[in-house]
C-alpha cells in the first residue's frame, strides 16, 4: 500500500498542486486537507485525518497573506498545530518548504517542546559587504550544498555527500536567524541540512549567493530524530526539472524512510565543520532618542487586513491598528511643529505617491499629544486638511502593543529615501517602521499578545 502524505493548505497557499504531483510521482498518495479558522468541526476532522497519515508536506504560498508575520496565523490554529506536533513526535516525516517552513519555525518543530533553543525566519536582507543592495520579494534559481551526512535525515539518503544542486526560491521572508547557543547545538548534532552556495559549492555570505541574509547561509535544518526538514527552497516545483534539479529526490527518500518504519536517525549525527560567524546588523538596529522621537500613525481608510485577521482569530472583540513611521528629529528640529512639517514632506514624496494625503488619515503623536491631519472641507472636488488636536489616536483604546522588526531594514531604506529631501535630511536623524495595535483594556491586550504575537 502506498504511503499517504498529508498536504495541509490555507487561504493563500499556492504550492499544494505541485506538492501533490511530486508526491504521486514519488510512489505515494496525497491527502489534501484545507485548514481555515472559524469552522471548528472541519478543523477537528481534518486534524484527525492528518494525524493518521504517514507523513506531511507543508507547501508554499502566502497563507493569510502573511498577515501578522510569516507563518504566524496558520501556526496558531490549534487543531492543525497539535496534529502536526503529534506527527513529528511520533517519528513521522514532515517536509516543509517556503511558507511551510515559516509555519514550522513559528511552531519550533525542529526542537523538543521544552528546548531552550530557538530559531526564527525573518524578512529577507539582501546585503553585500554590509550594504543593502536590493529590496523586495525574491524569485530566482539559487544553489544549495548538502551540509549533513546524507543518512542524517529522512529526506537526503538519495543525495551524494556534499552534493550541490540548483533550486528555486521565491519568498519575501526566509532569513534563518539564531543565536550562538542554537547554532552550536545545530553544528554539534549535524542538524544543518543545506547551505546556500555558488554553483561551485563555495559558501559565501554575500548576496546573491546568500539570497536572503540567513545566518551561516543556512537554507534547511532538521531535528534530532531527522524526521523533519525545514527549508526555503522548493523541493516540489515542476520547473526544477528544467535545471536538472535533484531536489525532488527528497520525496523519494521520504517514501523509503516510511517503508523502513520511520527509524530514529539520531545515530547518524556527525559534528559539522562549519565556522560560526555571527552576522552584524547593528546598523539596521538604531536606538532612537525617546526625547526626540515622534510617531506618525497612519489609519488606513481602506480595509486593514491585519486588523481584520486579528479580530477574526480572536473571535471578534475590539482591536485596532495603525501603521507607524517613527521619526527621531535632530536637536535643532525637536518640536511638534517640525515633526508635523516632516510628515507633510513625507506624504508629498513621490515614492509614497501622496497616499497619506489621499487615502489614509495620519496622526503625529508625542508624549500623549495627538494631532490628526484631518479633512476640514470639501469644495469642487478639492479637499482641505489641517492639523487638529485629538484626545487620543484611538479613543477608548488606551492599551498598545508595538510590532517593530529588528533589524529594521525597511526603516534603513526609508531613511535613505527621506534624506533625498533637503528638509528631511536636516530634520530627521533616524527612522523606525512598524505597526501599533490598540486594545480597550489590559486583559484584551494580554490575550492578543499570547495568541498572536508570542
């Protein structure tokens, strides 16, 4: 009987079709399972089916549009997460690619539940010699090198030691990030499966060889038992064949592992000869002087999908959200009046296309003083705005939770863009970007942080 592999997918997933085809070509059968919060009966039934399958393929795509962070919403669907963890703990193989990898990393599937180690997948940083050279989504062919013993994982036994292969990537967030203790744990136990390299196998920590800024050029990792592989490249893509890619063989290895009754592969652990060099992104992590910091909070008058998703996930309730640009003003421009002028200059710049003035409602906030750039009149199709003082950015929502990435490469790039404006170059010394969520009380905030942001 053919092994049955669960292919869970979500609103926004797009890699399930290729995964199903490759699973079939590798001598297995796919079980397509749709997970979407809100239908508790269906979630429970799909979780029951999933845990009875022989393994799982976590496909790519953009589940829930990557709202609230890469992989965060699917990983917080309890029925799905519990079933997936049960499969891993039972020794069943789980192959996760792209957004499946993001989900698995939020769940920390490469670690035991009580492990002190932690790794994250963060937004891409395209840096060469300490300077960002590109920004945005990346879709290209890269090369990877097998870094572990081929017998170390359920997915690599059909590869040669140190094998180099071209593979497809397409993601906006796949930067593997971990501290020294976690990296030492991986190296000591042979848990780094693949590293990004050039076509000759040289592991060079510069874009484009390292396509997303991952620590130690890590593309994929496994767990101690060797029954999970979490990576950003697409093992399942049909287009791989155009590049003579052997990545599809990971599924053949997966089938053989199941046929061998899913043995514990920890005995094949070999310490890896990988030098730990911690990446320094301190220039992307500036500490702003709070005495000179002003927040521009932007209310989206069109739908805010992150706020809506958070509300649905929490079962309704009151929650609000603002986009944020945080400005550190220079000492000679440290007044609310200059901060308001800076907001107007930012809104007029071509790269924002005036969006804050046309579609959104911006506020300037400092020390609980809130000035909203509000519409005062409409005549003949012309809109007049002026700053008006408000009691609060969101009346009745005093509790806040900030979501500010660190490193904050978007802020670094924004600052460089702002400094093309002469006034902003003189007035603004640093920038942060992010979002602020608003709650009516401390209890609502604690619930949301625990369920969505932890």
